[in-house]
C-alpha cells in the first residue's frame, strides 16, 4: 500500500494543483501566435506577444512597386507587447462591453504618438547599453581630439537626441496635487517626464501611474492623464501643444 501526501495551501486548495494552474496561465500568456511558426521559442519572462505581418516593397518586372510579405516562408512575425498594446487592448474590451450605443471605437493614441514612445524607449536602451557617459564623449570631441570613429559619433548623436527629446517632454506637471485623499494618504504630483518614463520605459499603464502616485482611479482621472501623455508624445514629435490641439 502506497501512501500519498498532499500539501494543502492555507486557502484550502492543493498546492500542486494551484501551482500547475499558475504555470499553465503563464504559458498561455506567453504563447507564440501560431501564424509565426514554431521557430520562436516560448519564453514566459518575455511576456505576451503581438503578431504583425512584415512587408517589403519591391520593384516588379514592369517597373512598378509590389508589396510582398517578407516573413520567412510567408509567416508572420511577433514582438513583445508594450504598455501601449496593453492599454489599447483593455480600452477595446471596455468599449465592447458598452454595447452598440458606445459608437465606433477611437484608439487611445495615434500611430505617431505610439511611434514616438517606442523610439524613445529604444533610444534610452541604446544609451544605457553604451556604458559611457555623455559628458566624457563631449569632452573628448570638444577638446580637439579625434572622437574615435563612427561608433563614438553615433553614441554622441544618440545622447544629443535623447537630450532634445527630454527637453521637448519638459519638466512641467502632468497632474498636479489638489487635495489630500480621505484616509490621510497624500497624492503626489505626476510630472510629464516621469509619466513618459513610466509608460515608455517601465511598461506602466495610466492606471498604474495613478495608483503609484496615490490618485483615485476613475474614467475622469485616466482620461486627464492620458491627454497629458498624448501632449508629451506630440511634443516629442515636434508639435507644440497648441498645434496638437488644433490638429486633434
């Protein structure tokens, strides 16, 4: 006769079954879209992935331009979902729950705003991965010495562009402190630069930014903070707040 030992968790569920359910949920969330083939490994730490179709423009024999699917063997590609993908997905779910009376769905962000946020994240990653401070490169190039070749010139260009983008974002308030919340917890100010960094670099949603700074999460506060984020992303593209409002 064999003896079976079952370890029960404090909530009364078998710990093995609960652990297996959590693992299955993680694997499901990290699943690679079937349209991408089986060459992409499943990596739970990578997070959810978004499928897209890579395309390439080629000249035809007649001199025209033909758009081809450039994925290997005609397959689609995939990328890691970021904060913009997650917020759009949640907003679309919320819109569908409202029924037919909600009208057509309007995306939270324009394609230009999303591209600006993702370019900013890639630029910050390149600058951080260089392992060199901007001041040292500037001192070398400003002293009359040779900068050292194309690599240093490219790094200096990245540093200068990052500074320009951060200047466009500004140091102003995205949401200012107005009162102390009931219960004694103080709201902290949300600055534009902090907002952009949390969303673009830390994959934080608008809701998470509000919670982190002690603000009540509701549709009014989320819409106000989203407008502040959109304005900052527009400034990163070179649009002033006045032109952005006139265009939208």
